[in-house]
C-alpha cells in the first residue's frame, strides 16, 4: 500500500487531487473498482473510460482530454511510468531463503550468502552460485558452472556443465542453457553442399557424423531469458548473450552465436549457428537469422522476417527474404501498381490500333 | 476388451457381422493382424486394404466400396467415431493416487479428495488443488495458485504464483503457465518508435527498463495446453485462455492475451502481447499475431499466416501479410497472369509497329 | 592432452612440424594463446590469422595460403576433422554412475548394468532402461517405457508411457517424447471444413471433441533430439523417428509422423500430423510441413519454407508456398524484370504514337 502522493513522487508525475489516498492495486481502467484502485491509462482509447465516473484514481498521459473528477497523476512517458509502478508494486516469486531439504548440492559446490535453493534443485561439482541467488525449484545446475550474484532461475531451468551466468540475470521457467549444438557433417560432400553448388540434389547424406560441443554458454549481467528458450553451447568456444539483452520465450540460439548488449529479441526467433547480433538490435517475433550471418548495431528487424544476408547497422529490415524497409515499401507500391499499369498500356495500344484501323481499314472489311 | 456389439452401440454405428467378437485393439488398417484387432478405416485409400482379406473386423464410413467379408461397423462421421473409440480404449497416464513421499507440499496448501501427486512435485503456500487432480511428476505449483477439479498436469509443468486453472484442464509436459511477460521500455523514445514514425532508425535503445509482470494467468475449464507451450502472465491484469480452447505444442501466448472459448490453435503459433482471439477461432501452425491485434469470432487463419491487423469475425485469412482467402486467390491468379499479359501486349505493339512500318517505311530503308 | 603427432594420425592429416608438442585445447584461431593451443582453421578468412605469428599450432585445409611458421596439420575435409577432434577432446556431461538417493525407481522397473540415474529422476512401472544409459537429472520415464543401451537423456527430459527409445540415442534437455497429439473433431462439420469446401466460414466449431492419443512414440537407434523439441504420440499407432536422424531444438513433431533414417531437421521446424519424411532429407529451420504431406528421400528444404503438398525425392524446395529451387529462381528473375519490361513497352507505345501523330496530326492541333 502506497499513498497517491508517494506514487506521484516516485514516478515524477504531477498530482491533481488527494495525496493521502491509499492505493492497493494498479489496474487497467476497465478493471478499476474501488477507492484504493489506481487506473493506469496508457492510450487515448482507455482515457474514454475516465468519463464514466467509475474511476476514483488514475494515472493519465499529460494532454489527454477527459471529463473525470478522479484524483489524477499526470505523466509524460506513460510506458516508462508503468515500469516504475510495477517496480513499486512488484510481487516477487515465492522462493524462501535457505536450502530445501530435497535439494541435492554437490559437496564441492560453493553457495553464496542468502541464497534460496528450492526443492528438487541440483548443483553439480565445483559449481559456484553467488550471493542472493534464487533457484525456485526443479532447477538443474551442472558441473563447473559459475553463477554471479542476485540471479533468479525459475522452475525447470537447465544450466549445462561449464556455462557461466552473470549478476542480476533472470531466467524464466524451463529455459535450457548449454544444450549441445546442432552440428553434423557427412564424410563425403552431402546433399546440401550439392544444392549450393549446382542447384540440385546430386549427393546424399548416407552417413552423418556428430560434431561434439565442447564449448560453453556465457550469459552476461542483467540479461533476461524467456520461458522455454534454448541456448546451445559453442562447438569449441562460447555462445555469448551480451549485457542487458532480453530474450523472449521459445527462442532458438544456435551454437557459437554472439548477441551484443541491450538487444531485444522477441519470441520464437531463430538465430542460426555462429550468427552475430550487434548491440541494441531489436528482432521481431518469429524472424529467422541464418548461420554465420551478421546483424549490425541498432538494427530493427520486423516480426516474421527471413534474413538472408548481413544487415548493416541502423537498418530497419522486413519481409521474406528481408530487405530494408524503404525498399520493401517501394517494391510493394510498384507491384501493386503493375495490374493498373498494364491496363493503361492495353488502352493506349487499343487507341493506337483504332486510329490506325480507321485511317487504313484492314483489307476485306 | 469390448465386444464388437458394445462398440457398435457406443459409437452409434450399424453392425454387419458377429456382435460377440472381443476387440482388444483399435488399429490402422495396415496394422491389423488378428481376430481381436478392429481396423479403423478413415479414408477411401485405407479402404482398399479391406480387400486383402487380412482384416477380421473394421469400422468403415458408410458408402465406401470394398469386397471385404470382415465384421463391419458402418458409421457416418468417422473422425467423430475415432474420438469415441479412443475414449473407449483410452489408456490414461500412469499417475497413482496419493502423495508421493518425494513431493514437497507446503503445509498451508489445500489438496482435494483423491488427488495424485507424483514424485518431485512441489506445491507452494496457500495453493489449492481440487478433487481428482493428477500431477504426474516434477510439476511445480507456485504460491497462491488455484486449480479446480479433475485437472491433469503432466510431467514438468510449471504454474507460477497466483495463476488459476479450471476444471478438467489437461496440460501436457513441460508447459509454462505464468512466466513473466516480455515488457520493456526505453527511457527516451527508442529505435522501434523512430522506425514507426520515420521509417528509419534514428534513436537508440541505450537503456532498457523492465516492466514487471504483477498480473496472472487464468485458464478456464476444459482447456488443453500442448507440450512446451508458454503462457505469460499479465502485466497488471490477466492473460486468459477461454473455456474449451485447445492449444497445441510450443505456442507463445504473450502477456495480457485473451483467447475466447473453443478455439483451436495449432503448434508454434505466436500471439503477441494484448492480442485478443475471439470464440471458436482456428489458427493454423506457425502463424503470428502481433501485439494488440484482435481476431474476431469464428475466424479461420491458414497455417503460416502473418497477421498484420484486426481480423473480422467469420473471415478466412491466409498469407504473409495475411489477407482474406478470396482476395489472396484473386491476387495469386492476377500475378500469375502478368507475364502472359505482358507478352500479349508486346505482340500487339509489334503488330501495330509492323503495320505502320509497312505503310510508311522508315527513312533510309 | 594429446601430442600433435597423435592428433595428426587420428584425423589422417599431414603433419608439418614438431610431433611431440602436447595439445590441451582446440580453439578458434582468434582464441589461440599458448604453446598447447591448437588453432582450428576452417575458412580462408580465419587462415589470415595464421600470419600474425600468435599461433603455435594449427590445423589448416590443404591448399590454403599463409606465411605461418606454426606446427601444422594439413587436412582435406576440415569439417569432418572438426568432428574427429571434438570426439578426441569430448567433455562428457557430468552424470556419475549409480542411482542417486533422490531418484524414484518403481520396483517393477528393470535397469541395466552401469547406468547413471541422477537426482529427481523417476522411472515408472515395467519400464526398462538398458546398460550404460545416463539420465542426468529431473528426467521422467513413464510406465512401460523401453530404452536401449548407451542412451543419454539430459536434464528435464519427459518420456511418456509405452514409448520406445533405441540405443545410443542422445536427448537434449527439456525434450518431450510422447505428449498427446493435437487431435479434435467437431460433432457437425466445422469451420475449417466449410472453408475447404466453399472458401468461406459457413459452419462453426460449437463443440470440440477430444480424440485421445492411445499410441506411442518410437525413437530408433542413433537418433539425436534437440532441447525443447516435442514429439507427440500416435493416435492409434506410432510416431516414429528413424535410425540416425538428428532433430534440432524446439521442433514440433505431430502425432503419427514418420521420419526416415539419417534426416537432418533444423530448429523450430513444424511437422504436421501424419506427415512422412523420407530418408536422408534435410529440412531447414522454421519450415512447416502440413498434415498428411509426404516428403521424399533426399529432399533438401530451404530454411523458412512453407511446404503445401507432396515433395518428390531428391528435390530442393524453397519459399512460401514452397516450390522447386529452379522454379523459384526463374520466377524471381521474371518478377524482377516486370517493371522494366513494362517501361520498355511504354516507350515503344510512345514511339508508335509519336510517329502516328506526326504523320496524322490530331484534329484541332
């Protein structure tokens, strides 16, 4: 419970109304019920609900019009205020400190101060788990793993041998860090090689030989990894997720991938082996990046894009195959115009033909 | 073991043959071996196998021709009969009643009658698990979770704090219910905002601020959730899966999504944050729905579609970007015709040109 | 530790330099530091690093030019040599032999010699786990499961009742084998059926009836399954993964799918129910194969393809909808030419028109 005054101060907003009101919940305007609900108005559409008189307290973007007599906090960048509010009202996962009696910790593992190790977690030999880390339940930490401080591993997370995870990392449930890479080779040149060279399937994968993954995964500080995401270990070296980068759910990160700092990668993206993603790049959901391809810094890849080659820094890409946004727009316009253009040409030809026919009537007519 | 007569009565089919035959297995016609196998013929192609004389008993769609002398049950909607048969011969998952000695139940949790709690399951404080629920093994139930009656949670399912699951829900292995949403904001307008406004990357995500997820997930009665699917919790409010809806494997359900009743959503679909899916809609595999987009009731989205805007009720959609099926077909036809159209125009121009040249020969010829 | 001479002999390469040098690590040329690092040079680009003088020992493709005085092993098919090297320097997962005191083995289960059953693994009644199998941790084996010898199940793997897994199989973390198929039917013909017949949504899925999955999954010898991949059981019969086939991460394998031998299927592919994949076929990442479709032997499906019908053997396919590679290339060329073609036609019409106008000036001019 916080007062409206405290909240206004915390988010740096302008209070119009009673600063002493106690707030119990932040809610969408359509869910606001009583005197202790604070409605969070993000859009102009939601602001219309303010006019109903059901809302006692609201956070509203400055400049949005309405006729409400509610207690208001006016703010300038509402989505940032939402982040602040959820921090204020954060409800951390249930993970009581201490080591559950049904956890299995190798005697050579070292645990920091104030850790929470839930039931059915195991920690392998020589692994290190830093201060204030929380392993919620059913978490598997292999051998020789290093985990920094204040890191949160939700239920069902798997961290393979020799992987390293930094400080303040959040890993959602059922994430896999350090599965083996998908790396195989045929003894003789195989079908894919023949297609690359000739456009046709002329040789065959009669035997498939495994390339073992003897590398690891390094997850830097302040990274977040979404539920069900899988990050493969490097073949010889490392797969690296840069500081501050956020991965959504069900993402595939192939072996030897390098992701820079502060990237945002949306759910179900696939990053092929040895691909490199620059700093601060954004990749929309379900996009694919092939093996060995480089995406520059500050690229913005639209959802559902099929990248086929290197992407320069500060480029917005879209489509399958993906092209720069401007090119995509121009081509779309061009293609849409084609049927009309052809109709016009047909008319012009008809006009010419009529004129010629009227001047010089075809024989026999 | 059931007799052919019992089976015919159960599925409402017409028996032609010996009602007293004992049936041990329902099999594909190609796998039928002995006197106690009942071949299930779904297609005309499969019906050809009836002529081989290997099949002693068969269920056949009325009207399909064959020369078999097998004991037959004639039915009118075979796929519905398949559902009935699999109910009759259902082989429920091994989940013995009682609480396994290696389960960890918080003393404040409340369990209903006749529950089955398998090994390495944990149930957090104040959570409620209703009568006849089965938690197969390695299932994690957080704090303050509500689960109705007759619900089945397979191995490795994770249910986060404060989530609610209804009655008769089936959750396949390694599903995550209640991971945190993928919600971040930059302090200043970021790269995606600049692309939206200008088509170019003009500002940068130098700092990424986390929006915590303090909401929950509500899974209504009779829902089924496929293996590996991840359902994020709402930011402030709820993410909701409507009564009777069926989700396939490896689906991403973003924060604050609302799915209506009786939907069928096929594997690897991605539903962006705050998207809304109407009742009885069908979404084909690997399709994507962006953030904040609404799909109406009874929509049918073809597999692999890239939805880009609101979809009206009762609309069949297809393609990337997705358009109504009829429009897609027309455009396909139009585009395929273009090269021919242009060839025709070329010929017409040639004819005109020849005529003009023969009437007025170019100078110098 | 191996000597350079031993390594050269093992990979069948030509040694140029000191055979007695001890090698501790295989590294990418950019990571080579000391006298006991062996740099593995796969590409000509990487070979440039040889000229820096930092590399003491290297494996180099025969014929690549450089000025290095390092100890060298010259090889002819470097990627195959990489496979051999990673075998030589393989670092197997930590999985100590024996049965962990926090594992739960049903008394009727049978375990072979020299098995490793880690913490929080459970094995159901009548299941068999063969010699030398390793279950790393938190692995769930249901009832009546058969597992061959030398098979490795990483942390969090779920194997459902009655499934069968062969010898030398490797299953990465959090894989689900034997989830229920996504199989439902409406009592009356539903929306999808009406779209198929009429192109429009004319009937509605008012009730959805479950078809239970009473079949199983069979994983043959030498298969590998990537992290988070989900393989559904057959409805009546089996879902089968053929000998030697390798599946990458987060793949969806629907009920009753049959995959042949030695296939390579890249991450996030979706295989619809009852689809059949021939031997030695390769399917690129994020591709989709619809229900009941057959892919022949030795097909090569490009990443991101949307298969819509049967694919003949030895065919390279690409695109959405997927077409043979050659056809795709021709069509691409044709479509790109269209705008230019139309511009040319316009010019020709203009020329004709000018000529006609100069000969017969329009009235009034």
